[in-house]
């Protein structure tokens, strides 16, 4: 795909990207797809997937208590537990505001470890990385932000999100549908959004503006970006997903580069559909 070559113009030391179709085939890639990059918050969809595997295995329930009083696993996954961004303290009642929270995913990791008797990093490896063949991926700390992976591995995960094998398709449909609709909140790096829609561990684009995906991305687009200059999106309307990893922290350069990049990828996908 010619559009992927534009990562060469990004002001970053290194970048790699790939586009994966809904049938699991690779539409194109560019850069070193086997290079390991820190994922930052792109870790969260991987962590959420492990929690959903545990849910389907019966190790936990989405509506069981977890986190602050009145909060559940579902609240934690949807950033509605009321926990602060990076502190393990409640700043709002559960279900009232969309408060993006690293602390919430750390509580999730602890909750799953207690429920299964398996450290979260190991559970993630056994439940997600190993069965998908993500041999270069690991969790090296917080379930919120300390994943390390490659474009090649995340392409496998992007294929799983589009045609689930590890989860029932209905569970993935729930994870990619809005949880607690209508809640306002701040999308890190892009300001206040009303509504600020999320599913279970996955952000849902809907009508957000500004946004890190494309101007032509469909409202059904879901995914995540990370402060390490990384993103993964799935656009069901074009039946494709895109992964891009860099080694430069998110900043104005990403705000300027990512949207036209995604629009170019989408235009090429639509032209070849």
C-alpha cells in the first residue's frame, strides 16, 4: 500500500505500520514489522482482551464488584469506575463520568490475578499472546501501559478483533459497543469530548472531533492510541485495521501526521475494495 510509505515523512527515529483485512490477510506493511516498540496505552486493549477471556472462562463476571465502592469490572474496563488517572483514589461515583484511568487497569490486573491465581502478565501471555502467535509481545509492568510488541504481532491481534477466535463474537460486539452512553470526558491529547464514548477497553470513535483517527473514519471505528507514539484502529466499514508503532512520544507531530495518514489508508482501501 502506497499510503503506508508516508510514515517515512514522520519526524520519528523509527516507525513501522501494517494494514490487516477482516479475513486476516495483510493488505500492506512498511518499516521493520519485527522491531519491538513500547506500546504505552495500546497495552490496554490487550489487557482488556485477557479480562474478557477470563470472563468467558468463568473466572470473573463483568458486573462483579471491583475497584472503588459501587464499581465493577465493567466500570473499570469502560473508564467509568471514578478512579483518577494515575492515582488509586476515587474522584467521582461509578458510572457518572468518563475518567480515563491507568489506575483502573492496574486494579483490573490485580483483580484478575486474584480471581485466577495467575499473575496478570502470565495470564495475558497464556490467554492472548500464545494462542495468537504473538511471540515477540510481553507485558513488562502495568497492564495500563507497559506492553511491548511488534507491528507483526499486533497485526495478529488486529485480525483477531475483526474475526474472533479466542472470544465469542458476541463478547467482542459488546466490547466494541458504547458502555454507559452519553458520558462526557477528556480524551488524552485531544481535549474534552461530549460524549466521550468507550466500549470495554476500546475507544469508540463515534463523532469525536478532534480525534486521532481520520476525518473519513467511520463512527464505528474502534481502537486505542498510546503516548509512546503508537496506535491501532479497526474500521468495520472498510473491513480493515491499521497498526502503527513509533519510538517518539505522542505530541503535536502525531496530531498533525496521524489523521491524514489514516485518511490516505482509508482512501486506498476504498479504491481497491
